[in-house]
C-alpha cells in the first residue's frame, strides 16, 4: 500500500511479437552504449535492460537518485553458460565473466556505472512480485524524501533451455511464454511531462476463483476512493507480450503510453503461479 501517490514521468520498453513468439525488440546498441568493449562484455539481456533504462532516462541521461531493477528469473543465458562451463571444464580453469554477468543486480549496476550514479541501487527477485516490490520501494524513497527521482525497471528473458523445461513440465500454454524489458522514471510531484499517477499497489498470494478476485478488486477500489475504473486483465495484455514473471511491466507501460486506449483510471491485474497483484494508476 502506498501512503501517497507518486508520478510516472517517463517510460521506455522493448517488446516485439514475431512468428517465433514474443521477443525483446533490440535497438541500435551503438547509439545507447557507445563503448564497444562494454557492449561485448554484456549478454543480450544485460544489453537490453541497460539500453531500455538509458532510453527511459533520456538523452543526455540525467542520473536518477536511485535505481531499482526487478526480474523473476534473472540472466538465464549467462547462468546457463556458466553452469555449462563448470561441466565442460570439470570445475577447473573457469572464467568468472559469465558468473559476474549472471548475477541479478548486473543491469542496475551497469546503468549506475554508465550514468555515474552513486546512489541507492537495489534489485528485487520476487517472482511475479518483483516489479511491484521495486515500485513500492521507489515510492517509499520518494515519500520519505530520500530521493527526488527513481528509475524502476523490470527485465526477463526467454532462452531455448527454458522453453524445453516448460515443455517437459507441460507449462507451455496460452498465453505463450514471452520476455520483455520496461523502465519507469518516478517522481514525487507531477509535472507537464507526467504520464500517470501511480495511486496504489496490492499484492496477495493463493488460489482464488474469478468471483473472489472481483470482490478483492471492488474492495481495493473502494479503499482508494475510486468509484469506477477500467480493469485490464492478464489475457488482455499478455496476448501482446507473452507470459513471464514481470509481464506486469508491459501492462503498466502500455497503459502509460496510450498504445492501447484506456480510460482515465485503470486497474491493472496480474496473475502468475498463484501470485496476484493490482496496480492502480490515473492518467494525467
């Protein structure tokens, strides 16, 4: 729960639907990460997350007071690469690069290095609650006046190995597995650049019927003094981004940018493996 609203000033995202499924839409990295050495050392997910975060900050990039990143599964490709190297080398003569790049906080750290940011930097890895936890932390920093601007982002990737695992467990169903990256710049006060007011967030776990979810939504809206809101359900936005732990980031980006027409007040709902969340925003 948020004590007072905060505002989404800017946002950037990378999503694409292809014949092969949902993929990250990769930009021209040379424009965003000029240093070729840095680019070569970054994995695909790290490059994508860093590039999206820099796009959100704008050009020239103005460092935020804090950087918060979120991911459900982390840098899977680098983790797989490191584990395969352990097996291939019999646990000897291992290069640490793949391990360093596989850690969950790599994206936030790289953005901080490239923008000269020495402020608060944290990464949330709470499955489907990762983005929401980062947004709550960012809102608290703003409300307690520990920051005037906070960069919050979420990134998850799909790999061939993960697709194979999902197939074996029978977990690949509609919506199809996906991946994505989205960042949001939060501020304590509204401005002419504000896209939306982030009014509240609620997290809850368990198995619920559609009727029970509807009742919780009604109570949530009443508690926030909202008489009417457009509800955006998972099936409505995951058909464009696919299923992954931080798919709520696509829903939030989509609602803020107006890529899909929404009403003035929007209640975003996400459900992933018995983890449920509401995000209430008001367009400004």
